[in-house]
C-alpha cells in the first residue's frame, strides 16, 4: 500500500536545485494538476495546467519529453541571455492572509485557551539562479540571497474575500481550501499545504465567539520537519480585558522544543513591525 511516508520520500526530489538538460521538460504533478517547465537556450517556459478541484495526492516530479508539453495551455516565457542548468524550486506561503473558518462557531469561555490547527495552501516559486548551489534539505544558506522568483504559482488558488467590519476597514484575503480543527490528528497531511497552530487566549470576562479568523500567512516563516511535513510559525491571539494591549503575536517555531526536528525553508514575505502586533482582536476574529 502506498503510504504517506513513501509519498513524502518521493516529494524530497520536488524541491531545491533541479537540474535541466537543454530542451528538457520536467513536470510537478498532483494528480491531474500539473506545472511543467522547459529549459531553452535563452528562456524558461512554464506551463500551468489547472484543475477545478483540489487533489490530495502526493506531489511528484516527473521527467517528460518535448512532445509531452501541454497543447491546450500557452506557456509563460521568461527570457534571459543564457539559461543555466539549474532552476530552484521553492515552496512559499500565500501572499495574502487567509480566512479560516471552523466547522461551526467557537465560543471560548472566560479564562480559557484553545488551539486551532489550520492547513493552508502553498505556492511554488521558481528562481533562475540556484541559491548557493544547495539542496532543499541542506538549508543553512538557503535564504542568504535576496532575490525575486521568476514565477510564483499556487497549487490551488483560493478565492478572494474581504475580511473586516465593513468595506472601508479591513483587508483583501484569501478564502476557501482551509481546514480548521481543534485536534492536530484531524488535519490531513498534504504535500502542498502547511500546518499552523493558532492559540487563542480569552482573558476577558465574557465569552469570545469566533466564526472566522484571519491567518497572517505573509508574516510567517515556513519550515519542514523530518517527516517532510510543512509547518509555519505559531500565531497567538489574545482577547484582553484591556483593549489597549496587543492582541496578536507570532511565536517562532525555531525557538520551540520542536526546533531540533525542523528546518527553515522560506522566510516570511513581510516583516512584522510594532503596529502589526497592536491590532484589535476584532480585526483578527469575526
């Protein structure tokens, strides 16, 4: 039987510095969902074959031949003077916050703390220059070069949604394709998603009702553990009796006891500042 561990072992080859012969085509595939890349002499060609429904099969990297390239999808072309044999494939978290919806409204009693576990989709980023000629699992210097990807492609693009009390106050987020469970074992492990633990502290003298909340994925670092599962930094939300106190905090996963079994893969897209953490609890949950 094909096990999760076997699938994740195969996934190791999907990331890092990928070698291409001239004119070679490689395809990252999850079921019928495909992202194909071809190296030409002076350009990279990338085909993005989407599917309507999200597939939960393991991510695999396949070698193709030139006549296997998609005929119904036009490629994106990225030109340069001369291509190099390596292209770096790297996972990234979403470029916007993601709206998390529990199956039903959560009512957190005064003085109580709960943990939610959230699964959020990953983006695939391609970099023209191999970063320090390192492999995906030798990440000590993986983020030492500041460079922009030539292409970023979500495995499944969530729908747009507004999060805020009205159309004037709030932010454009992603919604859909996101689980929220109170037990980690209930989160299905997937090769194209990362897991976040959200701790909610109700220090108020009234219950806190949560129908949905905003997960700030652009502010979180991305990690991988020894079982090749992706994780993010932890998020703390605090409902204070004193509304002037910070209601939001990010706890680096690298500082936790689990740090020995994880490695940093991608740094946060945005750097959080003091104003970030001074947000009202009502701007974070609804």
